[in-house]
C-alpha cells in the first residue's frame, strides 16, 4: 500500500495547491492596490515616477533569467547531467542574490530620501503618496521575503543534487522547487508594471 | 475480530518509543487523537471563559469584573472558540482519523506535513497564551477591527501572529486532504462513491486552502501597521479601515462554512445509519456542499451593511446571502427525508443529530433575518447576532461535533459509553442551550448591544434567565464529556461495527490497526447500500456486532 510514496503527480498536485494559496495571499494585497489606485490615481502615477525604473527593469531581467536557469536545470536533470544541473542551480542562486542586492540598493536609496513607513518626511507627504509607498514596501517586501525563502529552497536543492539525493530518477523536489521559483517570478511580473510602469 | 494489534500498540516507525511514538508519529490516526486531546483542552477553557462572561451579565451592576476585563474575556472566548476549537475541530480530528479510512487509504498523502500542521496548531496556541502575559490580554474582539487593533496597547501583535500561524496550519491540512482525496482513493472508488463526510471535508478543504491566505495577508498587514506604521488601514495616513473589514470577512465568512460544512458531513453520515436507510438525495447533498463552498465565498460583505457601502452592493450581497440558504435547506430536507419510512434505531448520536437539525434551522432562519438589508440595520451588533451565531456555531457545529464524537468514539477508542448518561446530558444540554440563547434574540430586538459589560436595568430578568440556561447547558456538557471519559473504565471492547454502518471505517477493527485495513477493502458501488449490509449481517451470524 506504499506505492503512493512515488506518486510524483500527487506531489506536484499538492505543490500546485500550495501555489494557489500563495496567489491568494498576494491577491489580498492586489485587492488593496486596486482599491487605492482607484482612490489615489494621480498620486500613484507621481509615486511611480519616483521609483528607479532602471533598477526595476534590471531586476525583471534578472528574475526572468533565473527562471530560465531553473527550468533548464530540471531539463538537465532529466538528461542526467549533474554538472550542468549544479551550474544552473548555482546561477539561479546568483541571480537571486543579485536581485536582492538591487533591492537593497533601491530601498536604501529611498530610505536616505526619508521615504519609508512612518518617517517624518512621509508624515508631511500627501496621503495618496503614503499609501503608494506603503503598498510598495509591503508588496515588494513580501515578495523579497518569498525570494529569500526561494533562495534557501534552491540552495537546499543544490546540496541534495550534489549529494545525489536528487537524481535523474527522483527529482520531484527539484521540480516543485522550480515551480515555487517560477511563482516568485510571476508575482514580480505583476508587481513591476503596477509600481514602476504606471504612466 | 482478527488479532491484528491496534494503532495504539504499533508506532508508525519502530524507532519511536514512549512519548515520541506520539510526538513524532506520522500516523493520521495518532495525529487525529493528539488533535482531539488539545482541542478539547481549548474547548474547556473556552467554556469557562464563556460561563464567566454570562455570569457577569446575569446582574446589571456586575461585581465580577471590570469593563476592561470583560473586553479581554470576550476576545479570548472568541479567539479560542473560533480559531482553536471550531475551525480545526472537525477537519483535524475526524477528518484526520476517518478520511483516509473512508477512501480506503493507509494514510494521508503528506504524512509529515500532517504532523507539521499539528505542531503549527500547538505553536499558534502557545503564542496566543504568551501574548496574554507579555503585553496584556487583547481587547479587540476576535475580529481585530482596525483602527482600534492598530492603536490599542494590548498584545494584539502577537495574538494576530498566533492566528496567522493557526491559519497556515489549517491551510496545510486542507491542502493535504484535497491531495489525499484526489490521489489516494481506492482505484474503484469514483467521485460518486465517496462517503458524504469525505465529500464535505473535500469542499471544506478548498475553502481552507483558498480563503485562509487572505486573512493571513490581512493580519500580516495589521502586524506591519503596528510595527512600522505603514498606514494601509490607518485613516489618518490615507488608509481605509473599511478595506480591512472587506479583506477580513473575505476569509472569515467562508470560515463560517469551514466550520459548518464538515458538521453537515457528520450529520449526513449519522442519519442513514440510524434510519437503516440509504441517504435521501446523495447527489443533491454533494452538490449542495460544493454550492455552499462556492456561494458562501461570495457573501462576505453582509457583515458590513452598516459600515458604509453602496445600496447596490448591499442588495447584491443580501441576495447572495439568501442564495446560500438554498443548499443549506436542501441538506435539511435530505436529512429529514432520510428518516421518513426508515427503520429508526435510537442511539445518542442520532439524538444529537436531531437536536442539531432543530437548532441549526433556528440559526439558519435568524441568519436570513440579518441577511435582509432592512432588519439588519436594526439588529446589527446587538445580542440578536450573538444568539444567531451561537445557534449555528454551537447548536450547529458544536452539536455535530458531539454527535460525531459519540458516533465514532467506539471506533477511536474501542470502548462504548453509557447511553443513559449520554441521553441525560444531551437533553440537559439542549434545554439549557435553548433557555440560554433564545432570550438573546429578544434582548437583541429590544436593543441590547453585544460586547458591553452592562446593560439597561429593565433587561435584567431576561439576562438572569439566560444565565441560568447557561449553567444548565454547561452542566449537560459536563455530563456528556465525563460520560465519554468514563467509557475508558469499561472492560468490554467494541466490535468493528457497533452501529451497522456501511462506509469503510466500519469494516476495520475498533480501534483500527496501523495500516487501517486487515483485508484489502472492497468498495461498494454505492456508499450507503443498507440492503447489502443487511444481508452481510445475516450471513455473518446474528449481527454486524461480530466484526469483520
């Protein structure tokens, strides 16, 4: 009766369910965004212009690349080439860290201008801007937290591949971790235009 | 009865000894029992808090507690009863123990996640306690409405985090059950051969999975507000407190269905067994479960009719609220029709189920009064609401929980309780319940608000009366629970099928062995095939009481 332990379809099914729940988690914040965008449209536009479009675009490219490398690593695993898998996973981790570095630079920049929740500068700003940046920090912050978790997950996968506990016969863990990484990417794909590209 | 040792004697892994055989187990049955233990503990605490509140309300000028203490107590009572008792009770205890057996599986799909979700539940409970002593008991009510929950000095941050953790626990349980039902059913068990309890857990799990993250993120934002002052819900910074209410109820109204759907599943199992007759309208019950789960997710704003909303929104949400009544009513008709011309065998589970139907109907109808936009304005935030939701939550889910406990107690522990004491307890409980909550409807209509530690003097007689009802009710509850515990002192063990049920859990020994099934289970083409059961019982000797 223990055949279900190798039921990869089931494991993947469970992972997808988890991804739905993650979408709902961010969905709550997207609802907030929609409501406040309706209320403070002009402030959202002027707030969006204050964000660093270059760094944002860089991060989008970086995340897309990292998604590509994860997808490739799974394909490489299927073809049983361990070295390539390790290289691609390493690259993914590298891209992830790069993304976080950019994020750090970006946030740091904002902090130096006094733009952070509860700052004296924000107290004097228009309410629409307070909300815009509040959402910006909350949503990108929660996204960065997910990315951090994703990095740990991919890192663990790296060591499991290295020690052959993930191998060409049984790589569902890698497969599911890849799915999680793609989710992080997809969420960013929505965050990017909503914050950086609004007019 | 075969000589297979029960799961109490066999740990899920041979390396586990003593207490670790419990704390590190991946056996769904042991996890279910562990949930039972802890949830009953929380339930008892919730009862004590509740009776303290009602004792305080028996007199106009209460000496028992100050206003602040009262606020803290009703918050605690609400948080404990909702997040630590009603939401997890049926899915986590009965779902864990029975769902895999009902579908012919040896465990849930993710046994380790299952254990993790128990630990998250424990962690959430401990955090909730810690929050009390660290910064004072929260005084916001279980709804944590902003802006008060952002401004109050009490330990809201930690208790909100505790609720967040409990949410994750509940979500993981839902995820696990959906995967289990999809992937681990016996090969020849189609969707229309699933027992109705499993069906109701399936519908519940989807709500748990998809609605819980919303409250999760909402509570996270409340924590951010308290820690960093982001301002998303703070009107002084441009935030809109109404949005909090929307997001909160987007989860917390579906959560009401997380509480009631599995309860309906239990009742749907009990009626056919004790009427010795196939359930009336199997497909209608399945469809109505799913309909409740779906439509129930779209009615959240009926909690906010007086918070400020457009008239169109009020009408739409009012209409949707009325729509949910239809699938609920279908179920009630089905249960009652199952009894019609059945060969009724009276036992404590059936008595509980009958009380459930009556109390749930009262709760449901009073819900419609609130769902109507007009009357809602009059009774909003009054004791009418308190009466209503206790009728559905306690009279509904609570009674179904007790019904299930009496129904499956012999399966869980292999011991049968005393019927007479169970009847006495049930009747005391029901009479006390009605005496206690019925007056609240009248009090509410007369204008007594909820969540106040005192009231106008002319309302005292009825409050005093309700208080007496509360003591009778708790007395009944104590009788029922002690009677269940007393069953452990009995020596004689219970056969596999003490009631004559048809679903798979009645084909395994009581209590079941580690791998659940002694023989490979045979799936009936229809889960409630009583004529077939009758022939089985005849051919296997005098009765089903021989076991299989």
